[in-house]
């Protein structure tokens, strides 16, 4: 069983640029959540994708956007990067039944470390 | 709104000593509760979870946690700490939009 994978591992961008982070969900999972973890803090929920649609969003501006593909992999896009966007970005996958019922536990990837200069 | 508080930013214990990490939550309904561990530069590993049923939950690596609804708490315990337990520990609540505490850093003295 392949776990959650994320790419790239590390990334350095400059202010104002755009970035795309990628996540492959664990086999059998259909739901992907993204979190931002700033240094010394707990992860903060960005959004979740279920059946290729956004299914909940945290307190993040619209320049944070995402996609989920038919194979349940996902992308996180951040436009107009700011210095405060420097963080570890974590992807988590889980399984939700098709009636939209309760979600099973989330499994986390190793994260992408983004540095904005 | 759901939230999680971990009152202790940093805890130091001696190897072999017992450990308790505190977690208090705020949630409108019966919460889903989790404890995760994170080693430096790594993702999060689930230690244990509580969805319903028995309020004492056993997890991996010898950890356990007790759900106390009256105190809105879900404290993590381990009877004897090993040097390899040194890490950051996060308590989390919720389902779709999981809310994490700020974490407790555990240092283990030899």
C-alpha cells in the first residue's frame, strides 16, 4: 500500500511568484486535505477536496486554490506569494463514503517546505 | 467554533519517567479527537484517535489517551518515556476541517 506522497520536497520562490504543490493520495482514498504549518505552530486547515470539488475551506485568501483529479491526486496553487507563505505544506488523504458520510482518519504526507524570499 | 488548546509549549522528562501531555478542546458536538506526533522535518504520524465508545484509547508506541467530556480534555499519557519519544506532539479535533493545537515539544533527558 503506497502512502501519501508530496512533491517537491523543498521549494524556494520569490515574493509575487506563483507556486504549485502536488500530492498523491494513499491507495483507496478519495479525499484530500491541505494544511499550512508555519514554523513553531500547528498545522492550519487550508481546504479539502472530495469528488473533485472543494469541500470546506479554512481562513485562507482566494489566492490559495486547489484541484483534485479523477485519480484523487491533488494540487495546491498559491498566487502572488508573500513572505508569510513560507511554511511546511502538508497534504492528507482519507476515505469518505459516497453518501458523504463521516470521514475516516487522515494520513499525512511528509510535506513540502516552501521558502519565500 | 472548534478549537484546541495545548497549555504546555515545552515539556522535559527523564527517560523512564511517566508523561502526560494536556489537551483541551472546544467543539459543539461529540468530537473526533486525535493525537499526532511529528519528528523534525517530518510529516504527522497518528498516535491514536477517539471517535466514540470507550473513553480510554490505546495507541501506538505505548501511548494512551483519555477522553473526559466533563473537562473537555483529551490528555495523552505514557507510563515510561523512551529517548526516541522526543518530538512535537499535536492534539487535533474535528473531521473535515481538522483543527490542531499549537503543539507540545517533548525533550527526553538521559
